[in-house]
C-alpha cells in the first residue's frame, strides 16, 4: 500500500516551487535576453556535434528525421531535439511534407545556412553567417563576447 501511495501523491512543494522558478526564469530570460546572448546561443548550437551533422546532412538534400538519424548515427531523440533547436534558430526549415506509402505524413528538412565564419581577433570572437534566405544577421559580423565586457 505504501508503494502505490507515493505514485499518487501530488508533487512535493519543493518540486512545484522549482518548476515555477524555472518557468519564471525562462520568461525573464526571454523578456530581458539581449541580442548578443541570443546570437551567442546560436553560435553554441552550431558547434554542437549533432547539429553539425544535421546541417551537413541537409545542405544539399532535404531529409527526414529518421533518415538523418540512421545515416549520420544520431540517436533519434537527440535528432528530433536538435532539429527543433536548429529550426527555432532559423538554420533549418521544413522544405517539404510528403506522405509515406503507409499514409503517414513526414517532414523533410533542409539547411538554410550556406556558411559560417568564426574569427578571434584582439580578444574578441566574431561570427558571420550567410544564409540561402534574407535574414537580419545575414553577412554581418557579430561579436560573441561583447556582452562580457560590460
């Protein structure tokens, strides 16, 4: 009886408090987040091993999550997560939605990033992105550690 009761209890007040704090923190970050920090997070994403593989996989050919996972040796859950992050950051999009022979719809993803250049000069890291589509940061040098100097 004790074993079954612990599963039915409401979450502890500490657990609920942590969840609320996390939601508040996420809201504050999204409200107060500086442009430099957003771009810094994007740069970190691009240096992630799985994100790199996904961008390479989708550079020339639109591919499904399953195909990317299988062909580029990325665990399926990590593949879905990184694709979502890359899509949110604007580096990947759904190029096509197809129907499989079994009648399921499947998204095919394509990289929007043509190139990325990272430079370290006089104590400052800078990155420049080139996209297949028009974006605000397209072709502009962005200082990654400028926010740290304040």
